C-alpha cells in the first residue's frame, strides 16, 4: 500500500490521502490491530512524508498516530434530513484545531461508480449535479472542507467540481 500511495502522490499534487476504515479497531486475540495499524501508517507516512493521512474513525487508540480522523455527515449512512436544523458543535468546539472532510461516498456530478449505495434515492431524486451541490452546501454550513468526487479518467475535473473547489456560486 505504501508503494501505491507513493506512486499516486508522485503523479498528482495532493495534500492528504483518505484511508477508508483507518482507525477501526477490533479486539481480536489473533491479531494485534494496534501494532499493525501503527506499522501500516508508518510505512505510508515514510513513503509520503509531505502528505497528511486521513482516517475515517475517531478512536482514542489513534492518538499517537500521525493522522486526522473524520467522518463526514450526512454522507455516512445517516438519514439526510435537510428540513431539520443540525448542530455545528464540531466546528464550534474544534474548528481551530481540526478540519472536517466529507465521506468518500458523497455524490459526484458526472457519471461514476457509486461508492455509497444508501443514497441512490437522493441522487435519483435531485439528479447528480443538484445532489452534489446540495451536499457541498450542507458541508459548508457545518464547516466541512470543500471536497468533490470526480471521474477524472472520463470527465477530467468537471465544471461542478471546479465550481465547488473555487468557492460558492453567486447567490448561493
């Protein structure tokens, strides 16, 4: 995995890598997850020393690891209830110390393989472009860093992704 990450960051100018499920621990007498996770992260960090590593689960066992821990609501398996006011506690309590990122399963504006099937209905209801814009409007409200999913091989950096990464549209 360290070699894969090294090849990726050598090809694309990235500041961080999101490692899905990193931080997830199982107490299993047959496997030392603590030691294995430290070895895994250390090997990737050594291969990519100028890149921040991002994991999905926040767990006290991770406190010695050189990574951020995030889980980006609403694209994390929770019901999307845009009609309800949501707490911004993370931003208010930790906004100066942490950057929140969305889940990898958020919608993308161009055709691509889905990575989070729990929200097919959301994309079908609003369409891919509007679902992508709505997800990012929500994330801005709660202090999540602008993020996009792209199908770079077939569509490059699409117009909606550029719009999201460069700032909110006028009147938004």
